[in-house]
C-alpha cells in the first residue's frame, strides 16, 4: 500500500515569502505528526494531530508556523515570512493510533520536504 | 522536558566489526523505539522495547532496554555497509535523540 507522501520534495524560497508543505498520511491512520530535522541532526517535534484536532502545539517554534488537518487526512504546514533559520527538512509521519495511547502504533514517515530559504 | 542523549554522535568502522550505540535519559520511559534513517528518506522503525531488561534481536542487531527503563543500547554484530545510516532512539512522548551517524566502510 501507499506510504506517507509529502510534497513538494524540495522547496527553495526567498526570505519573507510564505510556504505551504503538504502531507498525505497512510489511509486510516488517525494520528499525524510534523517534525523538523536540521542538517544531520535529530528530529524536533513540531505538532501532532489526532483526527483534525491538534492536542499538542507546543513544538511550533513561533507564531509564523501553523498547521491544519482536514477530513482526518491531508495536513498542511504553513510557514509565514520565512527566515533563513527555517531551512531544514520537514518530516511528516502518521500512525494508526496516537503514540501517546499505544506503543504499538509506530510512526510511518514520509521522505520529507527539504526547505531552503535564500 | 524529557531528553534523550545518544552516543557516540558519529561512528566510522570497517566492515565486519562490532559496535554498540547508546541512548540515555534521566527520565523513565514506558517504551522506547529505535529507527534507522538513510539519506533522503524518513526514519524507519526497527524495534520497540517496552519491558525493563528486555532484549530483542533483529538479525545482527540486538536491542536492550535498561532495567530502570531510562536507557537503551543497540549492538550490531559484524557490521555491513548496508548498516550505514542515522540511528535514532525515540521515547513515547514524541521525543527523539539527535542520533548516531554510523558509517560502515567496505
């Protein structure tokens, strides 16, 4: 079956522009997660959705970052007025249930969107 | 805030050697996961450990969860170039370590 799909795979934008990153989770997965990974580093948690609601937004770095999920499926991560420090790989993952409720719900990751802010 | 410290940060070895990487925390985790990430791809789950003292084997990879559920190790026997990648540990509260970047040279 299809895995987690992210688009675009690469995005180059000018400082100050807005960008939208898209994530299509595995069909039937109720939980969806966004992470940021800087070059060669570990994953920084940004936000997760259970269905269409986001119980935990604590990881969003600033109010320039927002995310939504519609229909319990597709999610978009929006970064407004991009800055050079926003350059990173943005990874999306989904799981059948929330990892907070079941350790038997491993995360399935997409291949990420590499964002470069010039 | 729960933190996971991974060591070493980088490891470069020759094919056939054995190695161990570590994942440590001052916090107790009810479960811990290990992932491997290859360049240009997302992390892929290798194993989940749940019980203190638990040992799980996946071919040449052996995972151990500490008795106090604060630490874990990954041991690779007779490493192969295909084992090259970034190894990440993660706690159940969505916390990831910074990873160990392993390079196995032929």
